[in-house]
């Protein structure tokens, strides 16, 4: 079980500086990687986040959370966008 931040949720119209989120919060090097492997790397590099693998396009909540990283993958499980906290 990973350590979790207390729930930090902001509506989409609030501004936040990514520096407010503890730990690493952007993984451009995982673009093109396997989604499940990317989730493992993300959670290892920042134990404050929960990495969520999701097929693109899938409707999601629009709130910003420092403790969540969406990993958008195609039908083959390949990461389509650089994962980031939010």
C-alpha cells in the first residue's frame, strides 16, 4: 500500500502551481511506454500519487488532484500522452 496525501481537490477553474504538489509530477520519458509499467514507475518515483491507467478517450472528472496521475493509453496499452499529476 502506498502512502497517500490527504485529499487535495480543486475545481477546474482554480489555479494551482504544480510546485504545490510534492514529489515528481511529470513523466515525459514514459511517452510510448506500456501503461501498466508506466504506472509502476510513477508510483515508485512518487509514492504520494495513485497512477490510473485509462484508455483514451474515456470521460473523467475534471478536478485537479495532486495525488492522482492519469495515464492515457491506446487499445494496445501504449502511453499516448506524457503522464502528469492532476
